């Protein structure tokens, strides 16, 4: 029996030996980036806190009901798991880490069902694990890792014709574009799949979205989440150009995948290629994202990397060469050497390299100072960064001046994070206004220099602000650093100050 087990162990090791370095790399990088968290993650956390306090789906009392979270499914999962008594921050990180593992497994599985051998199917997994954003966003508190996992397993379902209903229902609630993506995928399945879903299965796949749409219209009175109106309703040409620039790391690889498909005509890959195309088109049409490390591209990357790996091994020399060239832009978004060294040494990402650097921790510390100085129950506070500080002041009424959690501002003109309505904000007469500046408030005896965001500049230049508000004495300094090539885009974000203004007596 011992000899039998010895041979069995040797056989498994011989077959799956590449999984050992794969898991080791995943563990090292996951540990290095584990504590990275961005301000937007705290938006989910505030909604969860409100729900656990008996105000399901509410952002702030006294303001319009607003769906300021991008993923209903992620919000529901966080709320359900946090209802057990666990910290929502803890839940989001370990749920995200689990989804990242499921994505790696799904990436390997997709390679296998498309015809790659056990070892060759690990190639796209290694490529994915070397991409910074994969780890950077897995434990960030946002829905990104869940969407990655759903997308890759939906692709497996399309190839194997198994569990399509479950994964289609999941993708419909995973992101704002789910309302459009579900019917497009159902039509694609009908046209392309050799065994398309029957009408009964189509109805089953649509039921969760239908239920949420009824809830959304009844509670929020809008057909799409507020984040759609805040981020994706700008001038279409400029927005699409931004989206194309944002998608540039994988655009060439995506094009080459289509070329390889027409050369190889592997029908089982068509739905995977189509899924990647629909997802990429929504990213481009929405204008991409301002955040670093390409979180919106992450669900698309495993799909095109698996397809490219498939045709790298199976195509003629011309296509092989094209694929090798198309892989090169991905190297630009791989983990940097200094971060690799840090991961190998067992250290963690320095806080200044988090999405907003030290801002989230500093905002939570500032919230405690505000609580010590004011009666924060039903205190009305206007903010630019509507994440960590509103979460820490869950009992206060928060006006999100950027519009992610405000219907009126979300419908104003402008591109993503350039929408504002200072007249509306001042009309609500907030008790506190939390502003940001990149100039030390102590310089030239000035409390605030309007050099951070156009919406704040418009607000402080309004005579009503000067008449009705004064510096509260509360301010906090924070630091954010970015690596190349992002330093070319955000050269002046190194140091900033949060400054709190209060109503004059």
C-alpha cells in the first residue's frame, strides 16, 4: 500500500509539478499586496454598515436614495457575510483573495477545455500572476476579483456547455453593464453555441436581474446604478478615446486573437473571444478608469491570454510571431522588479503606494477628531473623497460632491470625476465641508489653496462659501507615491492636505 501511494504521489507530481511554483508566486505576491486598499472600497463598506443598521441600500439619511455601489452582487455578498459579525474590511479582503484563487483555477481550466495540455495550460496562469493589478485589486475591497472569477468561469461554461445559467445570472449583477451584457451574451449563445440555452433556461438566467431591476426602480427610481450616470455619461468621442488609451495594454493582443481565430477557425473559442470583445467594448465606451493598475481590464486579460496561449502552441510561425509581439505590452503592467524583490523578502507594499496612499488611514483618523469636536449624529458633511471618512462617520449625513453617491450631481455635465455642482452643495447648507489641497495650509498664512479638484475650486470661489464658512482648525497631511509609468500621469500627487471648514457661528 505504501509503494502504491508512493507511485501515486510521484505520478501527481510529474503531472502537476508546475503548480508548485505557480502557487508559490501567487502566495508571495498576494502577501505583498494584501493590505492595499482604496478609498472606493469604503463606499461599499458604508453601504454595508448602513444595511446592518437597518437601512438597507441607503447612503445617508435625509438625502435621496441612491445606488452608489457598482456591483449589487458584491454588496449583497459583503452584507450577508458581515451580518455574521465579521469586519466588513476583513470579509472583503478574504473574499477577494478567494476569488483571485478561483480565477487562477478557472484560467487553467479554460486552457484545458480549449485543448491545452496540463502543463501548457499553466502558461496563461503564470502570465496573469505576474500582472501587478491582479494582486493589487484582489484585496482592495472592490468587486474586481469577483468579476474576474465570474467572467473566466462563464467562458468555461460556454465552451463546456455546463452551468451557463448560473454564471450568466451572476454576471448580470456583477457590474453596471450587466443589464446590457446579459441580453448580448444570450443572443451570442443563440447564434454561436452548438447547444444554445432553451427558453426555460434563458428565463432562469434572467430572473435575478429582473428581481434586482424591480427593486432598483422601486427604491432608487433609476434603471441603472448611480455610478453609471456619474462615470459613463460624458462626451462620447472624448470618453471613447480615453477608453482606447486605457485599453492599450491588451488591444494588440485582442486584435491578434481575432486574426488567429480566423486562421485556425476553432469554433469552441468563438464565444470566449466574443465575451472578451463585449467586455472590452464596455470598458472603452465607458472611458476606462483613472485608477492605476487597470482594474477594469482585469476580467478581460485572462480570456485573451488563454486564447493567445492556445494559438501560440497550435498556429504556424507567422501567428506565433504576432502573438509574441502582442504579448509585449503586457510586460509593461507586470510586477516591477523592486516589488518582486519585496515580495521575495516577505515584506508588504508600502502604504504610500496604495491607491490613494495614506489618505484612507488619515481620513479615518480625521473622522475620530471630528467626532471628538462635534456631535456627529446627523451632522451634514460635504466631501470630495466619499469613502473612508464617510465610512468612519456612519452616523453622519454625507454629501458626495463628486456625485458617485448623489443623483443630482451625477446627472450634471462632465467626464468621470469632473462632474460637480457647487451651487447645489451650498444650497444643502452642510455643517462641515472637507476640502483637499496640495499646498501646505501653513504657507503664507492661508488655510486653503484651491489646487486639487475643479469642483472644490468652484465651491471656495463662491462668495457664499467665504461668507458662511471658516477654517475649523482640523487638517491632516497625507502622502501618495506612484511608480512608473503612472508618475508621468500623476506627477503632482506626492503630498496633499485635508482641510476641514465649518459653518461660522
